[in-house]
C-alpha cells in the first residue's frame, strides 16, 4: 500500500537478479489520438460558448461546417465569430474541422468522440465539465491529443450560472480523475486586465511564434487574464507572450506545455480570436484583425503545433522532423518484465506488497531502509535526430517517516548522463519534503538532446535513520 512509514524489508517477492542495459532499446508504438492528414480539429460548443454576446463557433452549421459552405474562400462564408479561424484552416486543405454540441467523450462511438480528433479547442467554456468529460479530456491529451484552452477575464460568467472560464478551466486541471496535481504546470489567474498588447518572447526556433502561418510579435488583451507558471511541477511549461512588465513565471498571457504524449496551449482572452462577425444580435469585436497584434498567426500556428503537423507552406512545427516516427522509446517502461532493459541495484525493481504499483504489479522502489543507503536505476536510450519533440516522464510516489518540514534528509536525483557517464543535466531532485499520498507524474523535455544516446538515471540516497521511499512507475520517453 502507499504510505509506508516503517523501514522496508526485501523478501521473496523482490526480484533478485538484474541485467545490464540492453544494447538496443525496445521501441513501442505510441498511442496518440491520431497522426493522420488532414489534421482533425474539434471545436467545442457544448458548454455555453454562445451564451450572451459570445459567439465562439466556426460555423452555425454543426457538427460539420462544410454543410454551410463546402469550399469557403472568405470568413463570411461561414457564420460565427471564429469563422476566420475555421476558414483559414479549411483553405489550406490540411485540416478537417468539426463542432461538438454534446458531452465530450473519449473512446466512444460518437462521430465527435475525441478519439476521432487530433486537437480539442475549448473557446471560453461557460459551464463546468462533468466528471466524465474531465476524464475524457485529460485522457485524450495524455494519449497524444492537443488541447487549446482559451479563457477570459474573471467574472465573465456569460450565462449567469456562477462559473466563468477561469474557474472552469482551473477545475479541469485540478479536479479530475487522471492527474489533478498541476499536470500542465500552470494555473489561470483570477484577474480582469482591461487592456494590453502582450509581447512575444525572443525565440526564433519556437514553432508557435514562428510557424508556417507567420511570425507572432504581439497579442491583445481586451478584458482578459494571465497564467502563473510552475515549472517545478512540469518543466515543459513555457510562457510565449507576456503582459507588459511581466516575465518568467508570472503574467504569461499565452503558454504551452505537454502532458503525457499530448500538447497543451493556453490563451488568456477570447477577444483575440473574435473576428467581429457572427450570428445576428451579438455584439462582437474584431480582435482577429487588430492592427496592433498578430492574433491570426498565433491562433493558426498554435493549432498547427497542437495537431502535431505542418500545414502547407512548410515551416518547423515542433511536432517532428522529416522521418520522425512518433513512439515511446523506453523498454519495459512499466517494469512488468522485471529486470529487462533496466540496470538497477539489488531489490529496486519489485512486486512487493509493502508498496503499490501505479499500474500492473511491478514498480521501482529506491531507498526506504531507514539506514544509510544508495539505490540507482538507469536505462540508456537514443533520442532520434529527426524528432523535435521528446518528453521524458514518470510517476513518482514519496512516503517518509521523517518529520521535518524544512530539511531534506533523503533525496532522489533524476539525471541525464552521456555515454561516458558524465552528468549532462540534473533534471530534478526530490526529497522527504515531497512526501504525499498517491503518485504524481513528472515530465521533462529532452528535445535538446536529439541525436544523442543518453542514460536516464535515478539515484536514491538515504540518511542514517528514518526511512524515505521513492517509488517510480509508468516511465516513458515519447518522441514525435
């Protein structure tokens, strides 16, 4: 069971023998939502996206906008305040667009089930997602889907049900059955910022800021909010545009991250996606074509990146170079084959009932003796040179008998080594201070090591008294 506070005992259930790292790493196919062309995008309209003056739809013909006009050439060929966005994608010939008008599902038989799409766009939802919907969305992303979350300012409760997009999207991230421990590495701020033109960071290689739809320099706030980034929870999170006067982990108006095999984007206002046209009776604002911003390029590049592909016109989409095959590269990544592929000190890979696997029967258990001790666990892997996205992740549970709330007596280092054993990077260090119930997923980008053979190494070091157990399961290195 999770939550052990007494020293561990290695019994007959522990695997006794361990092999060295295999010469070749087993390659297992990833399970993304899709990897086909055209890229399949689902815009949500099942959560009051047209309440009040909102008109966040690509077409009034739903679920299929092609029923309104099968070959749109201008944004007015489709009816909706997001029609410019939809028509721009449709005209490339690389996208298939649909609108969801009922509860979101994953793994079902409905035509708009998330398993049939590459990316889900949530354009300022105004009703809470159900428990089942949150499970569907988070599982979709974890398995390789793209999620585009567009908020608005706090208090923008367009249907007067007591919930606004800030609360609804934060609830999705913090109150779901898949991972509620800050899975994307950011939270949305409860702010109402009246106006600003947030600027893009300087990063010429970023596919969202410099994609095939153009270069992004500024966006627009017309009553919106920002996000607070928490890279300690997910090192992949990155702010791309910031509110004037802000940088780093605060004031991020547009941010990206990853979760499992999927990608996530956040935008702090719905005004930038509003093209000023829509259904009769709505008061709209043309932020899409605002002369002081580059909102169209931002929305379109981000959609391209989330879908994991490049639209016509080329450009680096960040979702995989030529010849890259999306895959999960770690062998025996859930430890169910015992000592296969991993190199570890005695007793680390185990099916002992004193702790619990997250899935299956086996897991890796470092330290936990209550005496001076060091355990290691490692595997070598080659990150393909053709892949521009590489995310290393694992689930970690920490329990301890230590009582200090300020001193790290026992530690777990997660490091990246080269073929000579030299430490290239210490990705993270955890300790008895990270003790908590259940498993938490940790994720790190290894894109900077494309083309290199590296060793992923965990080192658990325990002091002389009082145990701390570092329990690891369901590792992955997903590339695309």
